[in-house]
C-alpha cells in the first residue's frame, strides 16, 4: 500500500491545502507530519506569542484530521532527520512540502531533497501553497523580481490563479509513532501577551465568515480608522497558514465591491514582499537599497519607544497595543516605524527585532521588508518621507478614541487636549502620569534630512 508524507510548515489547515491534497492523490495512506524544529531554537524566532498561537493551531489541525479519520503526527528535532525517519518507518515514496522563501526554508528544502534522494525517495515542492502567486512566477524583462509594487500589482492582478481545493473527506494514516502535541510552554519560555488571539483554522474560518459578510464592504473607506479597528485581523492566520491566501482572494473578489478591491491589493503586497525576499534573501537583515545611514544608538529614546512612553500619544498607544495583543493596526505600524527610523534615526533592524519579539503574525518577508519600506532603505519610491505623529493623530484618530483605549492615563482627557498634549508645558501637565515628548519633531526632521543628504 503506497504511503506519502505531507510535511506541514506554514500551512496548518485542511482546506485549500495543495500539499495535503497532492499527498492524498498519489497514495492510499498519508502521514500528516509536523516537526517541532530544534533548528529554530536560539534564533530568536520562537517567542511566546507565536508559540502560543502555534500550539493552538496544531491542536486544531489535529482535531480536523481526526474528524476525517486521521491524526497529526508530531516529532521533535531536526526537520530533515525526523522527516526522513518517518518516511523510512512508514515506507513512504515521497514527501510533499510547501515552498518557502526565507534562506532557512530554502536550505531546509535542499537538505531534505538530498537526504531523501540518498534513500531513493522524492521531495515534491508545491509553489502555490503559502502565497497566491508563487515567488518568481512574475518577473520584469531582464530581472529576477519586481522592485516596485505598482508594476508588480498590474501583472499580479491579471495573472490566472488556481482554484480552491476542498478539504479532504478522509485522511487515512498508517501506524506510526507520534509525540504529544506541544503546548506553548514547551515551545518557548515566557508568557504570551494577554490579548493574544486564538490560533487555528477553525477560528480563522470563523473570522473569515464574519469579515466577508460585513466589514469588508467598507474596508476602502475605513481601513485607516484606528479607533474603528476595521481591518480583517486575518494576518496571523495567513502567517501560520491556517487560512489560504488563494481562498481568501477568490472569496474577496466574489464580493465585487470597492472594499474587496482594496483588500485584494493588500494580499498582493504580501505576495510582493515574498517575491522580493525569495530573490534577495539577504534583505532579511541587510538594506535592500543602502542609504549609507549612520544610525544613532539613542538607547534611552529607543526604550521609551518600546515602552510606549515617547510623549506622542498615537505612537505610545500603538506600542501598548502591540505589547497587549501581539498585533498592531497596519497604519499604526507605519507610524511607529517612521518615528523610530526617521524621527529618532535609529536602525530599522532594532524595530524589526522588537516586532518579531511580539508580533504573532511576524515573518521575515512582511516584517523586514515593511520596516525597510518605511525606513527608506527598501522598495519605497519616496524613501525620505516622514510620518508626523501629530498629523497622523488628527487624521486617523481625530476623536482620541484609539489613544484613550490604550493609554488609560489619558482616558479622562478630551480629544482637543490629547492633540495638544505634546506641546503643553510642565505646569499644564501637572497631575498627568504621562511624559513630555522625548524629541522635538522639527529638529528631528532636520537631523534626518541632513543625514540622508550627506
């Protein structure tokens, strides 16, 4: 009886999963395998928030497989060694895996292919599992990737996309040993953020249904409204593959309204960053477009930024949200990144590391390249733009509702006072447990202009 292995990585779902469906198509029995990767320990990528979400997602995946007569097989150790061991134990002919884009993922794939070949087994890599359009599928003339989003989006939007795969009715699994499902504490030490969302495909699909039947229609006009919180919050589920980006694209397009069109553009941004990282793996830690910056250390100011104590209410509210939820609104991410890299003139890698420490949706492609986009060392065509936190606050939180939600020390202030707060003198601040601004915006803008000009 023929056996295949479906190796789950960042595709923790049964709906629209090309890896699982291909493994089931070619074999009578399939081993749905997840390896708790010892190679990631000590890298700084396994952190409490993502560990908790991962534990939820694996438990939910196991439930979904058991409902189909199967189960999730869990092993711990080196992914290549454990996968080859499972293949040998079950007599599997092939291992199926979703293509990754990070240097770590591609090296893992190379090692796995070589080891399986030594055992006369095959590795089958599926490109259209983690993104809508596979990285490298769209290229401009004479180049290996698009460096600017707009021309990429024009090609992406007109590209034919595969259909949605139904979840299998049955997943027959051969006899094979499995470790226990990991808990969050066994994956990473430390406590997760108190407002962390529940992980897993079941929760992802519940949120998807809610998003499609209501808020999506108003997305274009409300997505930057910080107080309204009118975004999908599906990014963690996309990051862990609890939700298929291809299914999300098809279901959003079916709504055929302005909100859906604006939302689809965000899915294209996700694919755009993945194709950049696939072509330029070094951009995970190095400037995509070097500006010869001589970044400041500014240790105390950076700590104030991390703690949400900069004296600029919108910046501080966003940083408090990040610590509490392990998530932050997209508009807020742009603002706090601009504040760190251009107002404080601190290296974008410092901010990207802090985000990866806390973001439940943090991955190399979107996190690192979005940070570079804001810092002006990435793909932004206006690299020296600065987002003024006072202007941003007036535009996207005019009533001060978002600020009061995350800064309890300011909850009794009216919107006018909140907007004026950074300019108040010490006498007017009496009784407030809130700091004076750590930097003057005008002086900071001039410093950045001179630094980039030089």
